[in-house]
């Protein structure tokens, strides 16, 4: 999932440099969503590990 986030961030940066506003906005939005999903899953994994002990 982290790879998808990085991929969409790179696409957003390239599209922003080339001036494709709609594509850059969509890619940045997808990257943000994937980042937060990854962050939530990471925190849940940490909590699960701590509670197991």
C-alpha cells in the first residue's frame, strides 16, 4: 500500500510540473487517502502487538 501512495505522489508531482491540474489534484487526493489508510493500519498493527504481550 505504501508503494501505491508513493506512486500517486510521484504522478501528482509530475502532472503538477507539466501543468495538468486535474490529474495532479486527483493523484494527490488518492495519495492522501492511501497514506491515511496506511497510517491507520500501521497504528492498529502497533496496538495489536502491544496488547498481545
